């Protein structure tokens, strides 16, 4: 699905192309950190740090990787 107008898409493409690689990398990092914060804020309170990390990993990467990375989680 694409609900972005061609004009807006062209504008954004030009803006991204004008950014340096470092600026694009920083923007991606900030978006990832925001996504992490959204997931973490949705978790039940009272989880241990290990449980929080396990659940964050599970939501981003799936059950198999979360079990392998956090077998105790």
C-alpha cells in the first residue's frame, strides 16, 4: 500500500539524498530508539531487566532469536 502522493515522495527523496550518510544513519538510529521506547512502554510493569530485554528482542526479531539470546528470559 502506498498512500503518499508522488509530489511528497519526490520531495522526501530529494531531502534524503541531500543528507550526508552520517545524517541518514543518525536519523535511522533515532527512529529505532523511538520504536524501542514504544515497545518498552507497552510492557507490563514489574518485569525484570532480563525479561524486558527478552520481550524487546522477541517483538523486534521473533521468538526463535529471543529464546536463543535470552534462554532464561
